[in-house]
């Protein structure tokens, strides 16, 4: 059975949330301009799984209308009752580089106790590349939550602010090889900054082959 705007609309208007969820997924097979208009109501669907799927898909469809996407995603980021949907909104905002939402993301990071949402916000600030994110990332890298710290390491690398080198260096001695690996990747993006090369050189002798190999790769580039 072929997927058409009519068939998808019928699913999206169904009383059954499973049908609506399929409808959101079927939107991927339609023209993006049509799909974007049809996905808007699903962003505020009564069922969390439908909202999550719709908000996540805005990350790719949102280029059709960035201003409308900003409004839709900002609303879900600030007002959705479910953490998963808020996190998906942060992810989509970063994918679309909607830096207009920076203040919302920063405020929400400090207001929430949910690690998943903090993690998504930290990762979003790295992907956005907004230099205003440095101060929050400087705070997040000291988070008590290991995953938030790891996300902050990666985000500082993406931001490529020279001040990040001093923040990253202590984590080169972490007991967690995966965190050291992320440090290598972050410093690799900053390898032309003072101090980064020396730390990368030290990590070429890391006990983890993966860490050592990644450090060597960046130094060889």
C-alpha cells in the first residue's frame, strides 16, 4: 500500500495512538514541505510517544520553516510534561542550529534536576557552536553526573574555545578510558592551542589502545 498525504492524514487523525505514531513515521516518505505542515499537530499530541516521535522528526523537517520550528520546539522544551520530549526538543533545536533558543536552554539546565535533560542541553550547546555556551559547559564539566560530564567534554571540543584546553587537561587522567577517549577527541579539535599538543602526546602512551591510537591519529593529521 502506497503512502500518500491522505493515508497519512487518516492515521494522524485516528483515535488510536499506535495509528498516529505510524502516521508520524510515514511522514518520512512524503515531500518534506507537505510533511512539515502535517507534523505540527502531532507535536502536541496527547500521547507522549507520538509527541516524542514528532518532535524528533522536526530535527530534519524543520528546515522548511525555521521560525515555525523554533516556536514549536521552544514550546515543547519549556512546557512538555515529559522529560524525554523536552530532551528531544533540545536535540532538534541543536540540529537546526536555532541559537535563538540559547537562553531557554541555559535557564532550563539550571532549573531541572533531570540528568537526561541536562545531558541533551549540554550536547545541544556543543552542536550549536554558540560561543555563549562556554560558561555553562565550564559548569557542566564539573557535574556530579558522569554522563553530563562526558557530554560537556565533547561539547567543549565542538565549541573550540581555546579556554577549554585548561578545563579538559585534568580529565586526561580519569580512570574511565571512555572519558579519556572523549578528551582526546575534544583536544584534537583544539590541537593548535597551547597545551593541547602536550596532553595529546602524553595520551599516545595511554593504557587503552583506543585512546592511544586516537591521540596518535590527531597528532599525525
